[in-house]
C-alpha cells in the first residue's frame, strides 16, 4: 500500500479523538484518524450509551412489574410480564450502531479520513496501521494519542469464564440469576441496579466502609436506600479473595475478618479503569510518564515535540467531557489558533465567576 501523509494523525476515535479530528477537519487541517474498532470509543460502544440504554429498559420493566403487582400509582394492572433480554440487547446494539454511523458521518462531513486498523508507532512522526487490506504507513506532522482506557482487573480474578468486566456485562445474552459486583463505585452500581431491576439477585461488595466512597455521605445515602428498596445486598468493608466452588462462587473476607463465599453465576469486576498505553509501540517514543499515564502540560503537549495526548490515557478524571474539551483545544492549536491551556482557562473562568454582572460563562 502507498504511504500516506497528513498534517494531523489521531490515534483513537473515542470522544476525545473524534472531536479532535472533526474540529481539525472543520478548520481545514488535513486529518487522519485511526480506530481499531468502531468509532465512538468506550463511551459509545461499551460504556455510557449502552449502559444507559440497559438502565432505561430496566426501568421500563420495573414499571410494568409494579403494575402487575398492583402497586402502580395510576391504578394500572396487567398480567405478569416477561423480559425478552435478547430483544433488549438487540435494541441496545441498534442504538449503538446508529451512533457509530453518526460519528463516522460527522468525520466524513468534516473532511477527516477514518482508517480502521491497529496503529503502531515506528517513530514520533510515523505510524504503521494493520488494516484488513494490509499494512498502511502514515507520516504525520503532528500526532495525537487518544487511546483511552480499559477495565482494570484484580490479580486473583483475571477476566474470563464467570469473571467479567463492564464490557462483557453489556454483551451478556441472558440475565444472570445471581450476580456479584465487586466495587461499589458508579459503574458497578449502575450495572448492578439495572440487572437487579431485570431480575438478577445482586450482591455488591465494597472494600471501603461505604459505597461511592469518593462522594459525600449526604449524596450517597439516597443511593444506599434505593439499593435496599430494590433488594440489592451491599457488603461494605468486604474484600474479594478469589473464585470458590469450582468457579460458581466468590470467596470473600468480611468486615469482621471472617471468610465467606457468595454464590454467583457471574462476577462483575468494577474496580476502576487503566490507561491503554501498551500494544501500539509507545515504548519507542521518548515520553515522560506520570505513573501509568502519559504526562502532558496544560495544552496536552507531551515531552516529545509534535506529539499530543488527550483523554483517559492522560489521567483523571477519566470522563468523556474532559476528553472532548482536550480534543477541541488540540485541534485548534494545530490549526494555528490561540487557545488557553486547561489550567489557565480554569483560573480565568474562576476569576470571571466573581463578576456578578457578567457571570461565570459571560
């Protein structure tokens, strides 16, 4: 395949990557974006969008269940309902596909070229992409690393078999009768709540003294109350130790220091996410790291000239709106527009927020 050249090459078409590519294309920058899977990244494909779809379906099913039990506040009664989970999953997948197509369409409209394949650095200006048609070499003036993150596993509970991540949970074809969720953060509670509403017997274990430990108790108390109403068992101060009973149960250590086993058809591990920094030749670049993350300045520049990094791969908070803001900023910088760095812009907005006449966003 003939080599390609461009001014801007974006590796990863998640919220940060596709925003960067679209904005750069709109500004007339010759842009190529590489994505190994479908455009949209974790948020669209195996995160926010499909999880919210399942949550919505679960809420609808819960409403019908209440009606069937005679507890509808509107006096609606119906026969006992059943959930065709395969149809629910198909509906969820169709939403994701439509949004995938939408992102691809926005990239085309902006003039950014989307290449499907796995990228690997040859050097700071050259990337090789393994595509279905062969290896494509791309030379770029500027490269943006937007490879995102992936679910973190536990040493004693590698993913596979009954042990699943949020990605596999969103791809299940049937509702597990007994689901144990390891991790009482927002990902585990979102999915645990949804599956509980759809009929799973859910147990959540959290090593800290309470669920959602990063948030104020006043905010998390209503969540804990709602979990009790749904019949979700929450075990705080409890640590996972490994599989038991041939993989049909989870061995745990309780807050009292006692050993116990929890029967489970599926064990969902939601203990956080880690940046994707391996598998694409990042070690060939001379980049400073901040622990597991790529170190950047307030304009998302790495320690290597002409190489930027945005999104989850650069650290917390690992949220889509942060990646989107970074992607837009980098695109405008590459296009030659003046942009404040993230830290300077935050201080500027904070200063302006004190002006009562103008307001924080004036």
